């Protein structure tokens, strides 16, 4: 369509709009003309399929993964620290929750000829306990002998830590270790075995995940607390600590050694894989594997001794040829490739006696190198205690301070919010190092590299006397492809001030009114000499021509672990638009949004380092009971890491205006954040 035709069309639309009040019967005609006018601003043809990679390239837990070997030792050291922080942030443990002093009840000792078994209640969070059994060698003589301490997390076996089958036996593993000279602690995954009486395995719902209260959070904190516990025992050498588990217990194993160097020897069994990253919610912390995988996480053990046990009949079948060489490449950087080994069994998914014997020998070589290998083989006729004798609550009630799930969640939300403000009161620099880093890592988006930005399908049109460029705005690194309109001030006004990015939850078309005229905010900015960019962020505007853009987060299990949520993508789009304007006009952009889009620009504020200012109108959003964060702005861990508060602190060097907050509690919270950085 040529410019002359465009001008005629818009004039016609405006004439219809003027007569609407006097001639109501013309309203339907006017609406039709307005729709035609809006079409002028569209970039894509009808029924167009988006090429945005965030829609077309959805990752799943079974997406094949590759390992990018670091080029140098220094590169790996930096990456290792990033991954450590990433695990802690994804599991809601950065900063570490305020959980109080170590508290454990060890009771009902049962003695055997050469080992003992006790029951353990280990307080993890105030109001919640880990449940398990402690296996120890029998002490001989008056002097307390210290032994290596082992943590034995379990996988998704039906009976959890009490599983005793040919496929896997946690009690036999623990008894054998104790008989060999280790203090071994077996503990339940959340919601398994005895722990079923405290919490379900899929603990929490949408609201709890906003606050980082997820199965990976509770299980990883439990492993850290278990490490504290076993190190505190007088018969344990705190410098000789190991961990081994299979399947989901393997995930717990590499999560723990990835964040804590107190683990000296490890053996994750049937879990480090390039083809399957973990099938349960407890293995899939939100955001964890957006840019990493279990091979890289598994390599965090380097240079400490590591055994990778695999099976030909499960997702670790490629270990000898793919995962093991990948992990070993990191050990080569340390000059100790011999410290990582692998064994594969021609068997299905397991932690059977063959696999266990490989693991016993692995720990022997580093904890008992002078003892003969034959001392570290499991007795196939081993007799273990009855399941009922191992249950923590078989002869006693739950501790009196145990909280019911909803009360526990409320207590944790309150504790996390208090920790946020306490950290901010300690100084903005300290706050930025902790919550700021967690916020950036949680959103997992940033201002784009200008070299990656390009435009496509550029066309100039005239709308209501204003020149408009319509085009696709792209980022080659992230795969973003956004329909965009750039409104230019008329020739007599010219460009006089900073460019403006205007974002609307309904897309760029919302800047044109129902009668075909310019919105008041757009008209005002253009009259002031500000070029205005309006974009269709993900799943708005022209994205809706492709229905798949609105269902991307419903396609796969554990979606948030491997992909950006819609709100994160929209923040990413805001950052792309803001950066494009800066590069195009040589001046930082003002970011403006209202309603849902007001929240997007406010969340982007702390990340948009090169922007000029932010105006966020949050009208229409209900923040009571986290409703808006659940419905319109869902990002797991967002509330745990301060949401708007952290963004305000990160963007403290730039003006921010926040209006339209109807919830008094949120209004006071935002005012407090703004006051803290004045």
C-alpha cells in the first residue's frame, strides 16, 4: 500500500470517528474502519507463524545436550563459581535461609555385632524435619575412633530409604558401609517413607514456587543440613566426607558436591546423562538448566575423586563414550584425569549389588587405601533390620514444633521477606551482591549485545499524519523476533529528546485508539519530539496469529527448568526495545508501561542499565495474596529474590515512577524500597 493510499485511509477513519457521537448508527462502520487502520501497522501477513526461537525451540528434560569443554583452567574456575551460584539461586538458597543452629534427635539405638542403627530427626527449616537412619561401626575400647562419614540420599524407589529389592537396597548399602568402617546417614527425600507424614513430595504449589519453596529447595537444604550433622558427630572425621546416591539420589549427590567442597569423594549412580536431565519435580529447580546440563554440573566435583556408574538399559547408556569423556576433560585441566572413573553394567536402571560393589571399592581407594579390596565387597546373604524397626515414627509422635504445610509456608514467606529487608538495611552494595545477583540469575535475561540486533521487513507508512516505520526487531543470539512500530515526530517538531519505549499488554496496536486516533500518551511524546517504539512482546499483538505462542509453557513437563517463562521473555523484549532505541538515536530510552506491561518495565528497570528512566503504571494488578504474581507475572523464585524491590535497588541510578498500586501492603513496600536508595 502506498503512502497516498494510507493517508486517505486514515483521514476516512478520522472522519468516521468525529461523527460517532452524533450518529451512533455509524459506530459499527467506524469500528471496521479502525480495524483497517490498525492493519496498516501490522508487519506480518495473516496467519503468520512466528520464527521467534523462544516459541519454536522449546527445551525439555529429554532434549539432547552437548558439553562445551572450557578452553582453559581459568575459564573453568569462573564457570564453576557461576554454576555453584546458579544451583543455589535455583534452589532458593542464595542467600542461605536463616534456619538457626543445628538441631538433631538421635534415638532408639539398635546394636548388632559390628554396627549400630539409630533413628534421626534433623531439623531443616524451623517447623520441618528430615527423617532418616544413622548407621555406625561398633566402637571398641574406651577411645572414640573417627571414621569417614557418608551421606546416602535415595532415588525414586517405591519405599524410598527403606527400599530393599534386587534392583536397589538403601539399607544394605548403609549396613555394608558401616561394617566396612563408615558412619553412614540415610535420609528421606521430601514426602517419601517417614517424611510422608510431614510434607508431600510435590510440596507447595504455584505460590510457594514464587518464594523458592520447592522440592529442590527442601531437598538441597536437607542435604546441606545432613552434611552439617554428620560432620558434627564425634565419631566422624570431618575432613573425610563422601556422598553417593542413584537416580534422584544421584541428582541430590551432584547438587550437593556442586555447592559444597566439604564433600571429598562422590559417586552419582545412573544419573549424569546427555539425554535425560531428571524426570521429577524434585530434580528440576526452576531456571537451573536454561544454559547448562547434568554433564557440566557433574563436572563440578573436579578435582575431587568421582565415580560415574551407568547402565546400558537407561539414560546413562552413552556414559563411556559421551558423558564420561566430557566430565574427564575438566579433570584434565587440573592434571588429575585418573581421579574420575566410570563403570557400566549391562542392566536397566538400578543401584544393585554390582553397582554397589563398584562404589564400595571407589570409596576404599580414597578413604582406606591400605586395606585389601576383598574387605569392601557386600555380603549377598546380609541380614538387615525389618522395615518397621527403621521407621522414625514407629514408636513416637512427630516433634511438637512441626508445622502443618500451610503454616510452614506462611512462616517461610515471612522469614524470607524479613531477610530481604535485613540485607537491604545492611547496605545497598551488600544487597546487590546477594539479592541483585540472584535476581539477575533468576530472570536470566539482560540487555542484548548491540551487534546481535537487526531489523527486517522495514517499511514506512503514514498514520494520522505521523511517519511510522514498521519492521521486525531481532536478536540473533536469543532468537527474538518482535513485530515493531517506530513512530517519528513530524518534520516540524523533529527529534528533540530521549526516545521512548511504550509497552502495552495488548501489543503495539493499543497505541491507536478505537476511533483510529493516536493515544494520548503517544501523541504527547511525539509532540515533545520523542521517537516512540512500540513492540509486540511475546504472546501479544501479532504473536497471536500463531496460537503456539500462547501455549509454549504448557507443552512440556518441568518447563521452567529449561525455558524462560512468558514474563521473563517479555522483560527480555523490553530490554531489546530499549537497547535498540539507544543504538538508533544515541540517547538512552525512557521506558513506559501500564497494567501488566507496567510490571514488565518495572521488573526490567533494574536490568536496563543503559536506559534513561522508567514509568510503570500498575493499575489493574491485584497483589493481595500474590495474585498478580501468580496470574499475570509468574516467575518461580521471583518473590524470594525481591521482585520489584530488587529491581528498584539495581536501577537506583535512574529515575523510576510507580503509580496505580491499589494494594496498600505492596504500595508501602515499593515506597520503602524507593526510600532505601534515596
